[in-house]
C-alpha cells in the first residue's frame, strides 16, 4: 500500500503558520486544529481554482465524514504545509486525502481525509458537481487515489 505520509503522493500544498493559541496545555497543536487546517486548504482550492461561491452560490459543499491520524507533534511557532489530493471523485461527492507536513519535510506529521457532498443551498439535496469545480478537482487526482481504492 502507498504510504500516505510521503510528500510525493500529493499535488497541491497550502502553507499554514501555527498560531500561539493553537497549542494546548501539553505544548503541541491541539488535535481539533488539524481539521481547521484541512478545511482551509480544501476550501481555498474550491474557491480559487473551482470558482465555488461560498456566500451566494446555488451549490455548496457539506462535510459528511472526516478523520485524522496523528504521527508526530507540531507546535507554535512552526510553518506547515497542508497537502491535498483527491482520492475519489463521484457525481455529487468528493473524498480528499490530506496531510500536514512541517515545512520542507518528507514525511507528514498527520494524515487525514474528508468527504464533501455538494448540495443545492436551499434544499440541501445532492446535486452534480459543477463543471468548473469538477475540472479543478480532477486535476488533483493522483496515484494516492489508486492506492486508497486498492486498500478498500
């Protein structure tokens, strides 16, 4: 199986700087903060590359599933990179594979995934992923997706 901690498994990287209040009582970034890192990386791509209008668009993405595995601690002040790949692209849903790297490191400190379902904003019913958004997501599909599907 492909090691999802490897930097070369990902196509897109978002720089993130830890903040003072990200650290918890134990002196490292609290587990819940990683989900914010994931959200920021994914939504940045959806807005910038996919044209998703989070304020007024007819279609929105709802997170329906998420997970994170922690491999090594990080703490303030550290510069991080959130890596992103699309591991499954369906008609109305997409599964992302994510990883958090300390800047320039080869192995991820954390790996995770989450699933978006795209829905009509008013009715909250699944709809096909809009064309421009689908194109942006398809460009992020890489060999990570093959390894994840093979492991299932």
